[in-house]
């Protein structure tokens, strides 16, 4: 019997490689991300985590292999087309429009999802549905009080929340977050974890994260990437107890 849509992985990677000249950064990655799960990719610096995200989101084309999103091939598609297919990502370095207001940053994503462009005879302020949806996202990421402020005036953790909000405006069901808590204090990290848990409810989350406390708080499964290859995929508890993983990456953190 053929698999139904609900049985298909949200993301499926088969034999994915990426070479830059003679250097093979990603080496035959096979990975399935289940619909609705929260999945972390961890590994030492230089393991290829961000490169893997770039392959999935269309920033780089794979050298070989196949990537499927909800059973549909997205290998080599542009980031725009992959986003339209239902996948959105944030970046390790905050990627927002600093000279626009917080509300305007979010509204850009909503406009793009509706296929609406600026025009002399359709002022954006009159687009009730767009503004209402933007306000909903603003509320979800806890930035309602900062809506009219310039994005560049937000604190670092607020900017990260805004970027997460921008991924939500696309309506994507698969969300990729690249080190969403990097550079945050312990208190900011705890707040970010609660935000991510809330806004990804019912969605599929794939994240790169170094902070194992975040991984244990959020994720159902973890994949360990070492030298461009998946060393192990399992629950956070089993990953932390895996001797090969301890030797390759976790070390003292595992204890």
C-alpha cells in the first residue's frame, strides 16, 4: 500500500552532498523529519550545520542527493519557491529591516504570502486583512508594545523574536531556526524557548542549536552532524548517553 500524505516525512533528505571545490562539506546525509516534530541538529563548529540548512532552504544547490518537502521535490529550487512550497527559515545572524518599524517588517511577509505589491491606488494601510494578520503575528511573538518602533531599536532578544515572527508570516508549516538563542542570557534563552514552543505548535521545527538545555527543553529528537555526516539520530536522552556522540561532540556537556 502506498504511503498517505500524513505518513510522509515533512522533510526527507537522501544522499545529500555538498562540495566546495575539492572539499566535501556535506557527505551523504540521510535524514527524515517527522510531521509536527521538533528536531535539533547539533555538532561541533565546522561540522556543516549551517551549510545543511542552506541546502534545505535553497541558498545552495546540493552537489548530489534529493530533498523532499511533504513528498514534493525541492532539490535545487530557489529560496523563494521553497518558501512558497511551505518552508521558512531564520538565520544565525539576525536578518531584519532595521529602518522599518516592527509592524512593517512583519507586514512585508504577510504581503508576500498574499501576493500583494505596493501600489499608488491600493494603500497598504487600507488592506484590512493584511494588517489584521500582521497584528496577530505581532501579538504571538510578544512585540505588540513595540509595533511602531524601529526594528533597529529593539533589544537583541526582541530582534530574534521579530525574525521568528517573520518566518511565521509566510504561513509555512516547516520552520528552520538557525541558533535562535545564540548570544542570549539565561533569562532571555528561557523566554525564547517558551516563544518557540508556542509559535511552532502544530508545525514542524528543525533547528540548529548549541545549547543542550534548549535542545532538551524543546526537541523530540536530535541528529548529530560530525564532519558533514549524521553520526546518530535519537531522543535527547539517548543522544546524551551515546558514547560515540560524547567522544565526537558532547564531552563534558553530556554529564
